[in-house]
C-alpha cells in the first residue's frame, strides 16, 4: 500500500493543511476504520473523507464549522476517485 501524498494532489496555492490521512492506494478498510482523511481549507472550510463499510463507499464531505451541515457531499467507490 502507498499512502497518498496530498502535497502532490492539492494545488500549492490552495492553503490546505492535511490534519490527518490514512488513505492509500490500494486502500483496504474494515468496518471499524471510518476516518480516512481531514483536510482544512482557508475560510474555515474542511474536507472530511470517511469510509462507510456497510455500503462500501467513501464519503467526501465539504463543510464549514459543523459536519452536520454539509455544503457538498459526494460518494466514491475507490480511493482513486477520492483523490480526483
């Protein structure tokens, strides 16, 4: 497994800070590994990547301040789609 190097993915001028990440390609998760990555953006925005084992989907959520009030949310089938 190769961990994703977010510095290679995120634009240099994005002002993004990777709080944590365990995303790799290939990515093998069990039902207890829900938190995948958190990327903090300027203006208080956060990208959260989670794993939903029951549906076998990655869920990428963009939010400001509260996760429960997402600005946008998409589902991805594989780690390559998360990074794209």
